[in-house]
C-alpha cells in the first residue's frame, strides 16, 4: 500500500510540475507574440501605438538577463504584478524627466519576471522600448529598503528607470 501511495505522489508531483512548466511556456509564448506585435506596430506606424487592454505600450529589455517583457498602460486591467510587469509610475514615462517605475515578482512562479534582478551589477544595461523610441539605462545603484508599499526616490526630476521587487532572502525587504 505504501508503494502505491508513493507512486501516486510521484505521479501527482510530476503532473503538477508539467502543468506549471506548460503554463510558463504558454505565458512566454504569448509574451513573445505581443512583444513582436509591439515592434511591428511601432515600425509600421512610426507613431504612438494603440493603447488597449491587449496591447503592450512598451517593452523592458535587460540583455544580461535575457529578459524581454512587455508592459501595459497604467490604466489597463492587465497592469498588475499578479499578471505581468506592473507600471507603477502613473504620470511618468521614459520620454519625460521623472522616474519610470516597474515592479514584478522575484520568486519562482511563472509570473516572477524579476527573479534574476539580483544578478545585475553596477553598469549593467536595461532598455525601455516605448512608442517609437528606445531609452537605454545603466544600473547606478542597488537599494534595499523595508517592504512598505512605497519606495524611496532621491531625485524625482531626472529621467531614470527604477525596477523594484521583493528581496529573495529577506521577506520584509524590497530591492
């Protein structure tokens, strides 16, 4: 009887792993299609992209992490860390003199798009593709602070990219 239970547990665990893997692959396939559609639309129209619930308004690219992930407009129902990279800055975009803030999970789930941010080092690059422009940023500092639902921004009057996520090692901190 114990052998049957062990075999069933192994089969169940394998099935759960396979379902999780397939879900992750499906998320990545959909993202890749939407990223491609974003670049095609920008290239074709060379003007502001159409903003709707299904269309990315931009793409975050971090070459060192092999990350290329789209994000939605602030007002979109898809703009949430429970589904995607979340655009936090309501009134600030890369083409303005203010902080452009994105957040995502850093755990092990299929929606943990910032799970490898801790591998970045000073001077690493990130690119925001927004409308028909690309904005390149270099990592200048890494800040760890208590997870309170807010982040500290030292200079709010300069263009900068801020990526925030939970600290993997200390669950009361964010990076």
